[in-house]
C-alpha cells in the first residue's frame, strides 16, 4: 500500500478535503453547495475508476 506522500493522488486528496470542508460550511440546498457536491461526486468517481 502506497503512502500518501508517494501517491500521485495526494493533491487530489487535499482538494477533496478542502472541498468537503466547504460543503460542510455552506448550507445544504444552496447553489454553491450543490455545485461542490456534484464536483466531489465526479472527482471520487474518477479516482475510484482510475486504478
């Protein structure tokens, strides 16, 4: 199992963490929240199907 430091997905993981924090900050149902959630779903889908 690779460590995060040697993982090429590290930057993406950091982006996901930041996006998740923003999703938690903004109220559910707001346009920004919906946009972030759809971006998160897309990113997670791409990561999970990259291997």
